[in-house]
């Protein structure tokens, strides 16, 4: 069973198609923020539903469906939320409104932000990872997104360390893991290629996929979304 773990697709259809083609997975899981920022919310959600992906909500999906206060967003993100809400089809709205920011899938715990705060916390260091391991002692493998940065943490007996996710990581029993696939639609680690995580036979591999960035940028500009949302895709920031 080959699982492709995606997060933060952010209405970027070009990046999503490139990742799905590259992954050729038996099953796809998406850790939230399907929409927001990009110009293709309907097509992205439809594509994910069509491939039978297991979906949870991110803070942008919650904000679009009026379950998360847009006052927490910066001006650009808030503008993208308003644009998305005004432009999506009613059935896409309903699909997003049915998602929660936390779920179990195949024995793994899926959250958008963190285990202690599934909608909003940015899990950025070993302290936050330790808090998430403590918040729910029952999971061995936790998958999260939200930071747009590939990352991995291992925990055993109260100590937590950050792992180098540039190399494949073997997920052995006896240790707990928190893994972030990075972002499909708006990477922020300086590498503009779409990022995702492949899980097969307890080996986690982070993958990067080139995609039609100019195509995605052209649609963002044509939609009248803030120009920065197109510009930043080149830099992967
Ligand atoms: Zn996001």
C-alpha cells in the first residue's frame, strides 16, 4: 500500500495534478487547506473527491465555511478567503463544510495544525512536537501540515528530537512520529517545487515535484487575487 500524504494544496491545480501524477499512490490523504490563495478552488476539491482522497479541513477551509474567524488572518490571506467564498460552487462549499481539522485514518492521527490545536497552532519546533505527543498519548504516527515546511519529529519516553527529512525515515515501532509533508500549492522552504510525503512499508520519503508555476500564477493574476500570491510561488516563500 502506497500512501501519498498531501497538505496545503491552496487551490493550486497545476501543483496538485503534478503531485498526483508523480505519486501514483493507492490512496491519497490531504491534511487541510485545500483552498485559499490560489485560483482553482472548485477544480482542486473536485479532483481530490474524484480520486477518493481522505480529506480534513485546514484553517482556510474552516474560514471559507465560516467556522474560523477571518480576523486571525493577515490581510492577503483574508482577501483570498473572501474571494474563495464568493467564487466557489454551492456543492464545493458543502464538501468543505463537512470536513473537520482532525481525524483518524488507518490507525494514524491526522491534524491540520497540531494535535493540541488542530485548526490553528503552527508546530514549528521540538517543544511544540512534545506538547502534541502529550496531548494525545494514543497515536504512534501523527500527520500534520499548516507550516508549509517539510518536517519530522520522533518521540520516545518523553524526549523529542527533530529528524532530517531530506533522507528516507524508517518508522519503527517503539518510537512515535509527527510528520509534515510540506505544501503542495505554496511551499515556503525556498524550494518552489510542490512537496508531498510518500509512505510505503513504514518508510517515509519526502518528494519534490516541478509543476507549471507560470500557469498557476497567470490564473491568480487573472482572478484579481493579490499579486503577491502569484509572485511568491517562484521563490517558494
Ligand atoms: Zn496553508
